[in-house]
């Protein structure tokens, strides 16, 4: 491997000083000292061997991430070139789908629709990769992706690969206990529905999402988790505190959905974090609820 290699026939492309703003949906982030896109587990293992002692971060679609404005003194590994979807085995009405980490969730849904596999329809419209979705137990309309995971292949920090079953993945609301890089995920789905029925369900869920969330804007999805045991969602609490439209620099609380912060121009991670603090303080003052971040914040301090 050489720095700057980007050819599709290579095991990995490696770039020095890659701007992470190009790899996050909110378009924020300093440069990664080393940025690598391995295409398979073998390439990943070799990268991790070379990186022994260096901090390592994993990035999928970058749709739930806020990355510091400073340069990141780490090896950032992106999964976006780890691709592949395979319908492995089918018994009765069940179907097992094996998906590589970097496969976009939208492509997995399209595969399911074309092959008459149901289960994932509620997740229509969630951006990012399958690996990121499983790591954060992404969900919508009452389904969390962990509900459908049967097992996963995971590489530890030394690049050693093992199979982990669902029961050991610690799925909770927008969290899993997985440490290491998810390489491949097995999903337990159902056969039997017609592609048109599946398509209709996906479209209905997507339309609902489009009406309530600023999907086309530069955001990192929901900033805060919905507080447990509260009847109000984080978005409603922020709205009730009169914070829609509140800004720090170019970062603004969305007028469409108050739990989305939009980068309206040249917003920075510092502005984003300051707005998070202001919103958290104001919501606590108004409702007594302390909001917890849903987005993952990556900074050198966290290493
Ligand atoms: C417009 C919009 C709408 C959204 N709607 C929803 C929604 O309805 N429901 C919902 O749950 N989320 C939603 N999100 C948030 C986000 O899309 C999901 O959380 C998504 O599943 C994250 O996947 P990703 O590949 O982008 O992960 P990233 O943002 O790249 O990473 C998120 C975290 O997962 C880790 N990670 C990524 N890949 C791997 C891997 N292979 N192995 C181990 N760890 C990994 C990263 O290190 C990081 O900690 C939305 C985001 C946007 C921008």
C-alpha cells in the first residue's frame, strides 16, 4: 500500500491528511492524520497490525458523527469499501442475509425489496452503513436493527476476527456493547411478501420521515437521545423550550425538527458543541430533563 492509492483493485486506499468534513453528513471535521479504506478483513487486519500503539477510529457513513475541528492524531478506518450482500440460507419463511459493514443501509433495503425479504422496512430513509447502524442500534417506527441481527463478525483492535452472537452484542436504545470493528452482519429476515408490498411499506415509512425530518440538510441526525421514562421526545422538549432556530455561528436548531442541528454554511464542531451545551442547559432549566447525546463526538481528548 502507498499513501494516496485509490485504485479499486487495491486491498486498501490510504490517504495522509484526509479532511474528515468530506466523510460526515454534517460536513464538519479536521484532517485525519492517516485515513484508510480497507476492502476486506485481511486488509483491515494488516492495517491494524501496522497501527499497533496508534489510536484508531472507525467511520461508516459518518451520519451520526461530530468530529473535532482539529487534526485527528489517529488512524481513521472507513468501512465504505467493505461491500457485499449475500442471501445465505433459507428455511421455511425465514431468510438469512449476510451483509458487509460498509454496505449502505439503503442498498440493503433495495436488495430486500427486490428479493421479497421483509423486516427492515421501518428503517427506510436512515442514511449510513449497516455496520454503523448495528454499532449504534439504529431504529425507527418501533424497530431497532438489533432486533433482526443474529450474529456478526467482529475484528478486535489487533485485527483478530471472531463471531459474536446477538445475545453478546448488548443492544440497548441507540447503543450496542460491541467493541472493535463490525466486519459483517447476519440478519434474520422473512420471506413471503411480494416486492410491491415491501416497496409500499418502505415508501410509506420514508414519506413519513421526509415530512418530519430535514433529510436534505447537513446534519448528523438526532443530536440527543429521547429521554427514558419521559412522555416527551428530545425534539419536543427542545421545541417547548423555544429553541427552534437558535444558532451558534452557522449551526442552527432545525425549524422542522428541533433535535436536528443544521450546518447552514461553514459551521464548526466548536459551534455545534456550544449549541449542544446551550440547548441542554435551557431544556434542563425549563423541564428538569437532562438530555444525553445520541451523536458520537470524536476528538483527540477522547483517545
Ligand atoms: C438525516 C438523518 C436521519 C437519520 N435518521 C435516523 C433514524 O431514524 N434512526 C436512527 O437510529 N438514526 C438516524 N440517523 C443517524 C444515523 O444515520 C444512524 O445512526 C446510522 O445508522 C449511522 O451509520 P453510519 O454508518 O453513518 O455510522 P457513523 O456515523 O460512521 O458512525 C457512528 C458510530 O458507529 C461506529 N461505527 C461505524 N461503523 C462501524 C463498524 N463497522 N463497526 C464498529 N463501529 C462502527 C463509529 O465509530 C461511530 O462511533 C439519521 C441521520 C441523518 C443524517
